[in-house]
């Protein structure tokens, strides 16, 4: 058995991640339009009819922008906290609202979704671990600091979406006003390239086959920059930059150790190492 994963979009313009097997799948966040979600899944050969639920990490618009239409059109249950629902101003059909908490895993067919809290400037933010048949996939974005929750779950992953939002020098020298720079690097904003690399170097399990670097800033980061940073430490792990403009390829993740040729690439095919 394997799990299929892809980033449909990753960045401040919209976030949506797909994890599934042959019969059921979930979306983590729905920050791009329903139509664009459909287009990208169709290009990848993925079917909406096996998507069984959407999980929402927090209420910021780049994570919920397409949620109402997507849930209504496909009658999809939305797993969300009460506070996130309220602060997001969401209008969802009552029957589709499913409140989750950290203490109780959610079972979606063969998939089990665990939520855990993270440091971000939202009302009740969560990251997620999706497991099936001993395969573990983590979705770790919008994280202000690499807290114990992040580290503990990252250490168990066969594959992960890990935020690498900004380069420290680019942010410092860039055009953002001081208050926004402070928000981004202030402990409840986003992970820098260096912070993400330290998590990867110190806590990557030996069996991790894929790392999708996610939520890159358009103004304060570059795919080439973060790939150059990770390249010397990739080992047998394939490292991919998840684009803020297009979907990634679909990656098949297995719990069986595999010998793979290390690759580092930008999803639009412009860079391949």
C-alpha cells in the first residue's frame, strides 16, 4: 500500500494539500478556488469523488478561500474547530461541519488524521498528521517556531510538507514595513529557511523519502535559494519546492524502505538537480 500526496498550491495566495490512497483522500485546507482545485486535480489524474473530507488548519483567507463552494458542491464534511469557524466567518451547511480536537483522531476510511496545535497568529491553529497502514504524512506550515509538537511529529514522517517561508537576509533588506517583518519572524508567524533546515537536519527520520518545502514567500524567498540550502543535507530524501502557482507532481509514499536517487527540484520543471 502507498499514499499519494501532492501540493495543489502552497503560498500566501492559497494553500491546499492532497493526501489519499486508491479509494479515499482528504484535503488539508482549501485556499484556492473550487474551479482551480478541480483543474489541478484533473491534470494530475486525481478524482474529486474519492475526496471524503476537508481539514482546516486555521482561519486565514489563504487557507479557506475556496472552502464554502468546494464543500457545498461536493457535499464534503469540513473538519474545523469552533473558534476557527467563527473567526473565519464561514457559511457552511450545518450537516457538513465536523468539530475536531487534538485528543480524538478522525477516521476517514483507511486514513487517520491527527491534529495538533502550533504557534501561529490565528485563533486556534493546527497542523496535521495523516496515517494509513503505518505510512505517516505530516502537513507542517504556518508555524512561528519549531516547537516540541512539530519536532515530535516530524520525527515520525515518511514524507512531510514543511514550511520554509523566508530567507532572513531577504526579509531584513526587503520592502516590508517593520511591523510585518516583526510579525513574520516574531514566533507566531512563519518558519525561515534556516529554521526549516535545522528541523530537517536534526530530526529527519532515516526512512523519510520526500520533503515538500512549502509556503515560500514571493518577496522574501527564492526556490533556488532554499534548494541550495537543503541540497548538501538531503541524503536519500527527495526535496521538492511546492509552488505558489502550480500543482506538484503526485508522489507515492510507502512505508517500505526504498533506495531512491536523491533529487532536488522546483515543481515547474525549471530547476532540476
